[in-house]
C-alpha cells in the first residue's frame, strides 16, 4: 500500500514539474510573441493594445501546441521517434506559400550539406559485398 502511495506521489510531482515547465514556456513564448507584435506594429506605424497582443500570443501558443502534436503524430505514423523536415513541410500543406518556402529552404540546406557518413558507409558496404562475392566466385 505504501509503494502505491509513493508511486502516486512521484507521479504527482512529475505532473507538477511538467505544469511548471509548460507555464514557463508559455510565459516566454507570450513575451516573445508580444515583442514581435509590437515590433511589427511599430514598423507599420501602428499600435497594438495589450489585450490584443495577449490574445495574439495565446492563439500563437495554442497553434504551436497543436502543430507540435501534429508533427509528433506524423513522425509516429512514419515509424520514427523524431520529427524531420518532411513532417514540417507536411504540416504546412494548407498554406501554399509557407509550404513552398519551407521546401525551398530545405532544398537549400540539402544542397549545402556534404554527403553524410551514413550514406558513404552504405556505398562502401555495397562495394565490400561486390568484392566478397567476386572473391567467392574466384575461389569456387
């Protein structure tokens, strides 16, 4: 009985820590969103009232949470534990301009990126197999 109580206490502590982290993240996100809204308004010669800025930041945070869940589901559906750029592009499919911008950005990154070690290893493994099979036929 005490073990169950200790387990539930630990679970409650974890939930409280997660709630605190989420609140801290929400507060930081909110401050950043308000700062961006005020900066953009200033560039355009406008002003944003505090309630509107708070509403915008809350909507942006809820959208980010929803987007994070979608990305997690896309990765899980593909049998992966990590989100990749294709998941992000897929999540942006409803916004053609954003989707096009993300694809262009991703292609630019891929063009700049040197061939990864993993791809090189696969190529060398194929060469090793070809060499091994050639040796086996020569021995026969």
